[in-house]
C-alpha cells in the first residue's frame, strides 16, 4: 500500500512537514498527471497502481489513488487560503481573453457597485439574514479585489492586492500596540476607541478633529460622525448647529441621538423600513378587499392603513424605538 501526499493547488510548492519522513523512506516517489512539474519534486509519473512503500504526490483529492491509500498526508492551509482563489479569478476576468465587461471597468465606473454592495450587506445584517450576509460579504470583497486589480494596471502609480493587504496589516498592528507590542494596557472598548483616534491623528498628522471624516456619507450619518468626533475632542454640545432651518433641526436631532448613545442613521433606516412595509401591507389589504391597490385619495389610504393596524401592526404610526432625552 502506498502513502499519498495531498498537496495544495493554492499554495504551490509547499510540502507538509509530516510528509518528510515518508519521502525519506519511500521505495519510489511518484506523481499523478495533474501535478505541475513533478520533476521539481523528484517524482516520476504514476502509471497504474503504485508499488508497496511508494509515496504518491497529488493535488487531486478525488483521484482513485487517494481512496486506495494506506495513509493520506494533507497539506494544511491557513485561514484565508481561499482568498488566493478569489484573486486568481479576478486576474483571469481582467486579463486578455477574460471578460470584456470586467476589462472595461475603471475605479470611477465601479463606484456605484461599491455603494450598492455595501448597502446590500447593511440590509442583510439588519435583517439577520446569514445566507445573505455571507453572499454580500463576498460581493463587498469583490469590490476590493476589483479595485486592487485595476490599480495594479496603472502605469504611473501601480499597487496590487498584496500592497493593500500589507498596508492593512501595518495599520492594524500599529494601532493595537497593547496587543502586538505589549507596550501599553487597554482594558475597555471605549479606551481602545479613544486610543485608535489618538494613534490615527498622530500617524496622519491631522490638524483638526474632523479631518478624515468622509463627507460623502449619508447626511444623518455624517452629522452623527461629526458630533462624535468633536465630542471626543471636548467640543461643547451647545456650540453644535442650531437654528430654525430644516438642516439645523435635523443636525440637532442627529447630534442629540448620537450623544445619547443612539445611532440616528440606523434608527431612521429602521423607521423608514417599517413605514415601507406598512405601505405594502396597506396596499395588499386594499387589493384583498376589492379596492384599488393604489389608493388615490386620503380616505382610501386611511381605510387601507387602518385595516393593517386592525391586524395588530402599528408600524405605520409614530413608533419610537429609542426615545431620546429631552
């Protein structure tokens, strides 16, 4: 009976340490047909059944020799190894002979998809839909891989996915000295948040507490972020925007929510989604009663609305999920 060493097609020329003793004592080292460059492993081709005491190298887990083996030694893959497959697929799509649509995309043309996929993931998290979360996380990852692949082709300032990952690792390590350097102690999440901002401010040499806040984010989230950033800098709440204008009133409400520990963006989204669902149910109720599914006047809408509330759904009325202090 032979010993089979199941190599990783992802990791290339990586030999599991557990295979070394078997290779040293092998009567022959053979390789299945799909193994690239078997001579580099000092292996001959596998023809027929392997002789007793032989070691067979393969990357095909479904090969018959695996099922018939006395011992199978697999190459362990680290967490994240499948990301190599994702990078390879993205490269194939973008390369000559790949997908024409993928080949035409630019950073600018991809922006709409970046925003859409982020919000689809947001919605999946809101709904607690784990299969959707898994899918949407993949779609967000695709945006990262796509932009990195486009960036690698830039003639003047190229960078690739490894540079992106390397910068991320350096940032995470540098902003967690209590974890990776042991040079300080951080014992609460709140303290870590403050320490993160301190390190980021020093690293980026920012002059203002609001530098780096992305101004393109939704307005309610932007107001909340500006409020939290300035609050951490000791900015007095009475200097936040106030006034009779709609913008000032909305800012003041978002700021009050954030200072009370409530996420105003999430709260507004939840209220909007409850309202949208109530509208759908009201229109279904109208259609079920034989009325127009698209009510055209206030009385018809109220009748449909009340029909839904009679079923015990009060989502269409004022419903505060997080009351704010006055």
